[in-house]
C-alpha cells in the first residue's frame, strides 16, 4: 500500500471517521453510538476490546498513555497493517456493527448458535 493511502486510512481511524457507530450517530446515520456488543463504538474500542474484532486487537493503553499509544501505532508498520485491516473489516461486515437493538447476542460464548 502506498504511503498516502495508508496515511488516509490511519487518519480515518484516529479521528473516528468511517463505519463506527460513534461517527454514524454523530451525523444521525445510526440510532445509537454503541457497537453490537453494547459498548461505545469508537475506534479505540474496536482496536482493543470489541469481541467482534478480536483478531485485530492491540494492547489497550492506560488513560495517561493513550497519546503515546496512537503515535506508536502509526509509526509501527505492523500496527498500521492491523489498523488498515480493522478499518476495512467493518466496511465488509457492516451488518455486524448495526444489529437491531432487540436482538439478544452473547459474544462471550463462541458456541452460541447463529
């Protein structure tokens, strides 16, 4: 991927733009700011703790190291690759992030039926 293309994706991720519920709610394009797992659906949540994106998880920073965490993510090639995959994932699986509020999902149990 060319530097200008990955840079665009990283900026999109860092600013919370894209198909994350917080961004969509901000512009009244979605009815809530929470992801399907029930937590606030921002970029940091999807990158560190959302059960829907576990294969893309990075270590969650403590509150006072968040700024340094962002800087190190963008300077590390492997982290940038994960961010690019993470940004592309909801684009391909948008329905997973927009479950109906009436659906009761158990993301903790991998054996639960679909």
